[in-house]
C-alpha cells in the first residue's frame, strides 16, 4: 500500500471524532451523517485489509538470509525474540563463552523453531567454519564489540552491533574505519532510530510541522529500581581459565560486567546512550559542552565500580539557536521510568519508547494546531478544565495548563524489531541503515565524555572534529 493511500486512510479514520460529529450535524441530516461515518469507517477497514495483504506478500518475497548470533546473554535473548518474528531469517550459528548455560539454552530454543544451528564458544572458530553466513548480530559485552565487529566485517559479513558502539572511542573509531575499508554494513543498536513513534515525531512533528517552534530545553531520565547483583548456579559455572581468556576475573564480574570499568560504561552508557542519541537527532546537532556529576550513593564501590547516580547538562548550538539538555539516570528508584521531553516556544513533546507516553502540549501563544489534527499527525486535544469553570484564581506568574494531544502511533511489537528489520532489509538492498557507524560514533563521543566530565569534576567542551571519524 502506498504511503499516500495509507496516510489518506489514516486521516479519514482520524476524522471521526466528537468535534467533527458536532460540526457536521449542523449541516447534514442525522441519517446522512451516520451513513457518511459508516462509509469512512468501511473505507478505512478496506485500506487496512489491503495493506495487510500487501505486507504479507512482501514478506513472502524477501530474500532469505543466513545469520549468526554472537553473544547469547540477556540482551542477545531480547534481540533473538524480535528476530524470530521476522520472515526469511535462517539461523546458522550461535556463539557465547557461557557454553554451560547461554549457549546450550539458545541452541535448544532455535531448534524448537526449526533452525539447525551450530554452537561455538570462540567467535574465531565460528568465522572459520561457517562459510555461508550473510550477517552477524552482536550482543556481547561492550569491551568486545570492536574486536568482534571488525573481525566479522573483515570476514565479509554485515554486522548489527548492540550499543554502546564500544566502551572506548578508539574502539568505536576502528569499527567505523573497518566498515569503510571493507564496504560492509554496520548498524549500531540505537533502536529508537527505527521506532515508528520517533520517526513520526521527527519527520512530521519537528521537521514538517515545526510544531514545537524553537526547542530551547530538553529533559530526560531513566530511573530504575535497586536490584541485587546477578548470580549463577555453581552447576553452570564457567571454568576460571576460560573466564580469564575472555577478559573476566571471575563469575561475578562476568555476570555483572556493566558495572565494571574496562568492561562496560556504567548506567550513563548502558541506559543514557539511548536517549542522548535522541537528543542529538531531534536537535539536529551535537553538543558543544557537557557538565556531569556522578556518585556512589547506594552501591559499594567494590561491587559497582561505576556511579549508581549520574546527572548531566549538555549545551547545544542548534540550527535555530542555543539550547540546553538535562539528563539523569539513577538506579535506586524507578519513579516515572524513562522518557524524553522537548520544550519549544510553541509546544512540548513528551516521548518514550514505552507505549504509555507520547503526548504534545501547545503553548497558549502558539498558532492553532488544527491543520496537524486534520492530517492525523496528532490527536484532537484532551481539553483541560477551563479557568472560567474553576473557582481557583491564577497567580500573575502562572499560565493556564495547555491541552494534551496524543501521538497517533500504536506500536505493539518488540522494541528492537523495526531496527533489526531495517538492518536486514538494508542487507537485502531494500533500505538504508537508520543508525550506521558514523551516527553511532557521534553518540559514543557525546556519551563517553560524561564519565570524563565526572572524573575531571568540571565542564568539558566538545570540538566539532571530535564527532567525525
């Protein structure tokens, strides 16, 4: 189904709101209006059926791809769950150093789905023996990303690599250089870049409609509850010599690598990089400075080398003028979860990968949003209580609360599915990458300097040259 027909069908369906009904009833007979509504509903349902048939046909015609999963831990399992919902992917190999648990479990799962896969502990054995692979999905710890991705690209494979691109800028730079040198694809796993709600917001709301006006302030957070360290059963313990070979001192470090310096980058990298990537994307520029503070406010340093709480202020020079962005991540309380808020002089966008958030609020002085409601870009407003109907009297320093509009995008698939689909369809030559190496590198520069600012205890500047490989 064409984009124009899909938009037209969606817009027709959006027209059937209470306001349209009341306005229409003034000029149309009741039965005529009812029939008109049924006609629009039938047209919309027909368009959806045609779209479903067309999509099913496209999926049947997709070129089959032979793929391997490198890293079958918790994040690897999340990616696997999404990939099993995509058509024409043939799993040929799985590689993980935890042979006793992760590797056996994943091989068995894929076997139940009809995939005959070979299991490997060392990625070099996999690359040597598996000669019919098209692509590899990497979900190993951050400090292995550069070596794994470069080796796979040099072996002639396209690569999907989880974020953070690397735990060091040197590693990220080498990955981008390898992608250029080999001509292979390298998609970095900042999956919001492919999320329908974020794409809709960027393309239609921010770029086409400029619905927020000039964005001046950004806020974001990822709050997570206090959690015990990940454990393991002695029955499945990795032998010490194998742990050492692959960069771990012991099982505790292996199971909790995200908290150890030299292996991961702490919560700002693990969580914050997803959202800081969106800051750069939606603002249309990279930051010019960063000031950050972090602390061991809850967990002891001997078990959590990285800070459990981080607060960050970025300064930007956007194409429309200066802006500031605040970000926090803390791992001791989950209040309000994770989201990003973009505030302009004409409106506010609150957005999250979570399906429960996706709202816009128009400033009282902004032009009406009727055009964008008619086009289906946003929902009709959820009218706030009018000041005249309230006994409360505003202070001279207050303004009326703006009406709430919803982003009319419903997405119920696994969060990573669109980004993986974008990667595999790019391998097939049907699309282009939404987060290639160059974009992943820019985000790595912005994120990794947060930890540098905390260590230096001062604001650090960025030069534009830092963001280019």
